């Protein structure tokens, strides 16, 4: 599956939060971030280990809105 910056993703096994794709890296890896309630967290994951998800918390929706503003 192909993901774009701003897409909401989660690990296929269902572990971890709904994250926002913030960039593409080499070898099919994506940089993702999420708020843990206090701080912005980041991680990288291979695109094949991710599925789409829906942002269900306020922090994820806020990050999505910020990314959408930057696209304009």
C-alpha cells in the first residue's frame, strides 16, 4: 500500500497508536509521529508493516489539521 505525508497509519498487528506519516525514507520506510498526551513521539516503519487507521483522539486530529494547513 502506498501512503502519503499526512496519512493516518498504524502497525498491522494493531499495536501502538494511530500515527501521522511525516516523510518518506529510503528502502520503503516511512517517518511517523504521534502525541502521547505530553510529547511528540516519532518512529520509522516499513510501509508494508503499516495499515490505514482513523485518527480517534484530539491530538492526532490536531496534527492532521496542521499538516493539512501546510499543504496549502
